[in-house]
């Protein structure tokens, strides 16, 4: 039995052999529809943290076929503000990685296998935290008295929970790396303007740097969703109706940043300026920043009918802009590992997502392929990623 004594109460985790996992840990009170998160409540006795909490409500994702991203969309619940922790020991003080999942802001969970933190915790000296947050209608409804950017507010609440509680898991709250992939990495860029002091390093894996909505775009998306509800009250209709309305809004409005069906809004309040403008002006936190992409990002989207596989203005080119504009230490790493998988008549190649299991040490799937060469590359990438999170890396590895 593995126990962690947090500021809110004691948790019982699972011993996995060299690493313990605490899953389904509440970092906020049960979420209320269209309300900002509120602090988690204390409890008495020992609470089990042995199974992930439910993800946010979501429609079947277009990427659910990707190995490591499997998820049952019917398991989504509005009460979804949970996180997972992997640690080699609840004693000591080790650097922390807080990681935000991807999914185009409409899909995903911190419990997806691709983001499993066991290898990084057991073999590389990190305490790893993965986070659920609200997205889609629940995270980005705009207007009607709803706080803007609830998704970002959830992520801020998770970072505050880490600050206050990660020492109970052997983590050092002064050495937190905030990381994320795709939508999660896009969130990292926003949080660099919103969360000073809550993290000391940042990793943005395949962000969409221009994936932020204007107020007009956010209002148009919400209006399309409201129209799809046919006059029903979004505060009281069943979740299934809101998910249908979310899909209708995505079909009725152009993608944000060339890709995203919905995205954080630069509302002038919580997100006061576009994160790219904040990075250029120096208003973003000047923390050491690792930005990663693959060399053929859009091949994954082309495989599901999403356009030109050679397009580079969504991921690769803007990622270079981020690194060049950032006022702190920054480096862009490009992974050219080729997936052997095929989908829609397209070989995925060095596509979006292929690098994530290599960084996490969760390779050997059909997405990454298997064998000694894959193992060698994954070992090098996982160690370099961990070295950055530990504050030891000069970001010089050629991937």
C-alpha cells in the first residue's frame, strides 16, 4: 500500500514496481456546468486513488484509432476535474512534469495510455502529473455570463493544486515543468502569460501557436451552438444535446489557427493578449522553453481527410516563430521518426503524435513501430526530455 499525505487528506495509490501511481485525484471540487473551478474539498480517512477519473464530455474523436489515444467517449462526465500522479517515492524532492493532453480542444484525457508517466517517474527521476480539463462546449462557451476560457481556468487550478500538494508525492513545487501536446501545448503558450510562478520551465510539443480565437470568432461559435439547440437552455439541457450542438458549431464555423474546431479566446480579461504577441513583447514568462514538432505534422490530418500533408503553416513554421521570439532560453527540436502505420491510403510517416510516445518511453506500438532502432531512438529522446525537465539539458540533442 502506497500512501500520500496531501494538504486535503491521505490518498492510497497503486504500487507498480519501482513506481507508484495515484489516479483519479481531484484537483478541484466537482465541476459545475459553465462555472469556473473551485478548490478541492478535504476528506477524512484514506481515499483510494487507484483508477482514473472520467474524462470531460466529448464526442467520438477523429483520432481515437491512434494507438495510445483510445478512449470511450461515453465515459465522459461533467464531473471530470481529476489528475494522475506517478512517482518513484513519496519521500524526497524531485522535479515535476505537469502535462496537458492534446485532442484539438474537443477530445482526450490525462489518462490516455500515450501520456502514461511510469517510465519517466521510475527511470528518469521525475514526478509526473497528467491533467483532465474541460474543453469543447464545457471549456469554451462564450457569453451568457459564462467565464471565458474555462479550460485554461481548469489548468490553472491544477497548477495551483500541484504547488500546494506535490510535495506529498516527493515532488518539488519549485521545480515544475509545464508541458503539453497539441491543444495541451497551445494551452502552455497561453499559460506562459497567465501563471507566473506556478512553473519554472515549459515544453510545447506541436503547439498551434495561432490557435486562439478572437472574441468575434468565439461569439460566432457559441451562437452556432446555441442555434443548434433550437432555443433550449444550454444551462439545463442534457449533455448529449450540448455535444450535438458542439459538433454543429464546428461544422458551421471556420477552424481556428487553420486546424482547431474551437479554441481559447483572447477575451481581453483572463487572456488579455494573444499569446504570440505576449511572447514577442516579453510579457510571457521568460522560462526555459522547449518546443518540439515532427517533420511531417500534417500527414496525420491528411490521413483522415484533413487536407494537404505538406502544409507547414499550422505547426512547423509558427513553432520556429515562437522559438525566435521567446525572451528566455528556447530551442526547437524536430523529430523525423517515421511511423509505419497507414490510414486512409496514406503512410503516416513523421506525423503529428508520433514523437509523444518516444518522449514518454511508451513506444513499441503500431504508431511508432518496434525493434532495436526504435528502442535506441526512444531511449535517447526520453532521456533528453527528462534532462530538460530536471534542468540539466542544453537542448542540444539532434532528433
